C-alpha cells in the first residue's frame, strides 16, 4: 500500500455527491491542492472537506477499479463474468479460481480500500486532539464518520483477504513495512471503530448531508461484524438496537430500493451515493458495465440459473416477485426494452444496478444515478434472525425473518404493476411465514432467504465462505478449481508484497 506521508491531498473529484429530493451535494469546490497536516484542520469547513474525501473510494464511478462485485459475486454461484472471455480476462480468472497475486481485481480492491483507510487516517490523525477553529460538534461528527468508513473499508478487506496489515495512522515509509496480523485483531479494530462512531453520529442527516454515515450504519456494520465472528448474542442484540432507533423500515415494494426516484429511503441504512451529469464525474458506472451490449452496455455480470432457482414459487407456480425485480429474463420486459435472449449466455441479466433508457439514455449509459445499497434494513433483520437461531432462540428468529418474507410477497399488493395481475391479492401459498423452530432446518431456510433478498448485492461469496467448508464445496461444485483451504481468501496482491517486505513472498 503506497501512502503519502504527512501531506493531505484533497481534490474535488474525491468528494461525494448526495442526492435527496434533487441533486444535493456534500460539497462543490475547485481543486484544493496541498496542505501540511498541521495547517489544514483549522476550520469546520476544512474538517468536513477531509472526511468528504474519505468517502470517494466507496463509489462505482469506475467499475473496474472498485471490483468488489467481482470478488463478491463472480467468485460465487450467483453470477458469471459475461462479455467475451478476452475482455477483462482477470475477472474470468476470479470466476474460475485461476487466481494469482497479480490479478487485476485482487489488486484493485486492495488498493482502493486501503486508499480509503489512508484518507480516514488523515482525519483521525488531524483531529486526534481539539483544533483551534474546529468546533467540538464538527470534530465529533467528522471523527465518527471517519471511524465508520475505516471500519467499512477494513471489513471488506478482511473478509476478502483474511489476515492483513492494520494501519491506524498516517505512517512513514518505514512504518508502512508491517506484517499481516490475524483476522481476529482486524475484527477487534472494526468493532472499536463502529462503537466509537455509533457513540457520536446522529440518527439521521438532512438536506445536502443525506448519505453520510449515521449511528444506525455504525451499529449495523457492528452487527454484521459480530455475525462474521460468530458472536451470535452480540450480533442479535446489536441488530435489535438498529431496529430500536425507529429510523428504518422495510419499503412496501422491494424494487424501490433499486430505483433512482426512491433511492434515499427508509430502508437505506448506508448507501453509496451517485448522481448523473456532474463534473467531476459522480455517476454509477455499473449501469454500463452490467447492461446488454445492444443497449450500449458491456454485457458483464450475468446471473446464473442457480441463483434463479433459489427464488421460491407458490404451489400455483407464481414466482417470488424478487426474482423479476432482480434479474431480466425471457418473457418479461427489461425495464422499457424488450428482453432479447441473445444478451446473455445464462438466460439472465442483472437489474439491480441498471436503469431504464427513459432515465439514463444510450448517450450517457455509464453515468447512472442509482446508489449502491451497501447496508439495507432487510439485511439487518436477516442478521438478527440468523444470530438468534444460532444462539438457540429459533422461535425468536422467526420474527425478523418473516418480516422480510411478508414484504416480499406483499409486493403483489403494493406494486400497482403486480397488483393488476393478481387483483391486489398475494398468490396462494407464496412465501408463507416460516414456522419451524428446528435449528438446522431454520438455518438452511435463513440462508436461502438471505441469498434471494440480497442477490447481486456483492455479498454472496463472503457468505458462502463463512458458512464453512461443506457448504462452500456444495455451492461451488461447478467450479473445479475451487478449494476451500486455498480459496477462502484472495491472495494479498503481488505489488503489495513487493512494497511491504514484511509480508514475505
């Protein structure tokens, strides 16, 4: 990881754009240039500028440099690369587990997220003590945001790479020579940062600040961290704290989480913001990467038959509505275009990160304005359900689980386009409440539910791995090169090993 030493570089291109009731922005400023750390944190405005820059590495303004979708889903059973084999061949290598330390996706996620860590450390160093000109309220808010963001970056880094270096300040080149430490210590730091952030961040933001990290986001990430650590009781109680805030609720229509007009909503616990038509560019480039080629897309990221088969059907053969909200397929329109089977080798295309031509026409295909929903309230409920079941409270686990299922089936009531086909009645037997309290049976049902609810949101591979070797071997049986022992983590990039000699060869 190459980090600057004691200088802060903040550019307008590193500042997030926030959309809420129109195009509102964290900030629009010209290039700021170079500042010494001891003369930058001298005002509330500068402190906010610094934390704004720490959000930039989250965005999908360039889908190849933020390749978490490659690691999270192409390595899983939910999606394949698509396009031609020679186009982004390293992404195909991830899919097929022909992975070496110089793989471009492996390099990209590491570099991008450690750059995010560095920008967070600029903030935490600069505001470690009270600064003249920076109010205590702003200092606390900015520190809390930086701590949450650092936790988010480290969470993604450790679930992807396992044991990794931990950097908590802006370091000299000599200090950057540091070994990987056990994942348990990375998780401990994530817990610490989330707890600190939750203690100072507000429940909500308004106006141009919508999209910043909140108390609920910090608690939700903490709950997810506990889940991955198998700290079941803590995961359940922390997820319950998110719900107790009274800020979040499931949207009546599942698909409204993935529509530009309804993107900053009551279900969005933490969303990565994108807005079209801005300079510097702040659009969602996934829209072009995942769209069919005949619609000026690149044809990447094709959902699998295995994923489609995970969605339930009613006894009358009516599909879980989340299937057609999530994928395009034959016999169903792809937004405002007719579906063309030649678009895909699997029979499916992704819909969650793409938009209709009526919103983003062919001429600006790569400048989408969908947010990436990094943490949704539905996931918080599923975290609570899984953790309660694993801690022995299977009856309690049914409550949050069935809330998620109820919302899904009632899309046939609340979505006018579906209600028109069913006279506003849920098809008989579709997604009924689960009643079993057998822990093993319920465990399997929760995993199926999580896969359907969070499909194509870049989580699947990390779930497969945390479920253990037996589950992973079954899920990835069609990938002959997969070995749980070898492939549960991606390799630390070769460029990092060449720079940080304490990582070894």
